[in-house]
C-alpha cells in the first residue's frame, strides 16, 4: 500500500513524462507488467465492490493534452 501511495503522491499528470515514465512506455515494459495487470483484473472480478475496474470506461469526459514546445504556458509580462 505504501508503494501505491508513493506513486500517487509523485504523479504529475499535467506535466511532461519524466525519464521513469518514458521507460514504462516501452513495449517491453508493458509486456513485463501484463501478468500483474491480469492478476489485478482477475482479483477485481471476484470482488463485488470493485466491479467497475473491469467495466468499460466512459471516455467522454476525458481530455488529451499534448505539449508542443518547451513552454506550453504563455508568459505574461
């Protein structure tokens, strides 16, 4: 639980990915983590309270952000 808390505390979804984030974007990392994701998903189907983990997500409120240059925020003088 402490590892999960640390991961959430360090998350910065509004910023560009750091080196660690970019390492997990590699296909090999995804394949290495797949058994863990499958185990979590299997456990979720056995737990009624977290049934939503395995249901399709409503993506309509989600937004995509892309940084196009080094300073995505305009400077105000």
